[in-house]
C-alpha cells in the first residue's frame, strides 16, 4: 500500500496493524503464496499484537480481513489483488519477515520500516530467465521422446516464447500472450517440419507449450478443493480451463494456417527413456525453479526433489499401471522431501514442492487433449482429459495427505519434547 495511504492509519493502532498485516498477506498472494498461508500469516501477525478476534477471507484476487483488539477497537479492510505472479524469492522473504514480526513484536513503525525496506529485486538477470525457459522446453522435448535436432528446435522456440511471455505491455494480458505463444510454437514447429520432415513435431510443441500449460495450477486447484478452500479452488479451475482454451485457440490458428500435413500425428515414444527422463526431470525442476524466481540456495534441492519424484512416479506406474496412484505416491515423496528440507531451512515448503512436482504435472495430457479437440478426435481428447484429471487429483491428494500426516507427527514430537523439558 502507498505510504500516503498508510499515514492515514497511524493514529489508530488497530487500523494501522491490520493495514500492515494485509501488506504482508497481499505481497504473499501476489507472489505465489497459497490462500491458506496468506490467511494464516495475517491472523498470526494480528494475534501477536494482542488481537482477540481475527477473521480473514482470501481468494485469488481479494483479501478481506477484520480484527478486534482487547479494548474493543475494531477494523475491517479489503484488498483487491488485480495481478499475481510467482516470485518464490520474495515469498520466502515475506515469510521470514512474518516469522520475525511474530517473534519480536516490534513497534508498528518499526514493522512498517522493516516491511518496506524488504529487498524485492529479481534474483536472476533477464537473460538467465530466458535461457531457463529455453532449457525447460529442451528438457521436456527430450522427456517426451524428442531427439537431438528436436530438442535444439524446442530450445529456440522456448527462447521466443519466453520473450513473448515477458514482453512488458499494458495491452497484452496473460491470456493474449498465451494465445500468441501457442500460435508461434505450433507454427514454428510446423515450418521446421517443412525443412526437416523426420523431426518429432509433437515433442517439439509439447516441450515449448509446457511453459504455457497450466498443469501445475490444475494440481493446486485440486489441492485447494480437498483442503476446503472451495471458492479459491473453483476459481483456479476456471482459470485453468480458460488458459487451456487459449492454448487451443492459438494451436487452432496455426493448424488452420499450416494444415494437417505439417503437424503430423504423434510419433510413438521410445520405451527406453527412463534415464533420459530422470536427467530431464532434474534439469526441468532446476530451470523451472529459476523461472519461478526461487532463491539460488534451493535450486539443487529442487532438482533432487524433481528427480526423486519422477523416479517414484515411474516405479509406481510400472508396478500398478495406475496414473492416480503413481501421482499420489510420487507427490507424497515430493511433499515429504519438501517438508523436511523446508523445516531445516525455515522456508515455506511450497518453494521446493513446486519445482519437485514439475516432472509429473499433467501438462502433456492437457496439451494432447487440446490437440485432439482441434483435430476433431473427441474420444481421444476425453481420454487425455481423464488422464490429466487422475494425475492432478493424485498430485493434490498425495501432497495433502503427506502434509497432514507430517504435521500431526511434528506436533506430537513437539508436545512430547515440551513435556520432557518441563519434567527436567
């Protein structure tokens, strides 16, 4: 919130406190924080300053909060959040600041200064972000059976898509950029096929479009629904559907321009891709973490988490042939790895979890569903949508189940340790 607006609240402790707490919550929501984390942070900050009653309601575009102090003073404030992004470095800093505020309980003026002196610069230069996006496209192209030439083409297209997505323009919103990026990806892949007819066009397109496909959002929307955040989960699903339609629209424009002969059917993936997919999982998790502006010190752990997650997914899928259980168990592995490392580093677990589950998000199935709808094969499209739903539900269920179990066990150990210390 602007300084001039905050000055209005300085004569009223309750209003000023809630304003600052909402500043922290708004910053978290804008930079990729979960709805539950935003609500919990605002409530914890207010209670640290003595609030006897706190109500917080958050969706992906709004925060509404009210607080009552022991003297009966009351404040209710609303924040409209028009744009959100993912900057896990800023999210981590805001989370650390909220912990410090709750621990030290400084004066509100000190709280204000600490908040607005928080360093929010980008953790990586722009060219690193572009190269990371290209590396994601390359690694996913290899992951889905592409060869060396395919991956080089995907790398180049990934650079172009990254430049489009990060082009600063007030006239181009995220949906328009998605349409343009999808159109450019499919068109360039089709033109490459005109020159090199033996390339795997689908692997190239899917590698580039993994930068656009909202597979991760699909999974987190399922998680929100399972945790009881019905409105936030529903809105995220709606956002996922709209973004998927925009990808389909861009692909359809390219398909109409180039024609079916230049965008051939999928080349069957090889059966011996496991080692390549493990390496691609590590690389894609690290590079996606960079795209999401994760602090450098978490990149290696993010890559290891992605590698372990895909290894678990592949193993369970081989044994059971169930997409749901493969996603469920592998996301539980990712969640366990993230929770343990997050507790050690005192950071939100989502910072590692997002990077860790990237290799298993159902982006491939969503892309293929869109492709088959455009090509007029509804039965195949429905099959791919069903597979995407099974994986998304498995990711959400596995992560949620592990988080709940881990929390219960941690609380038990903490209580037992406290009792032991009292006895001493």
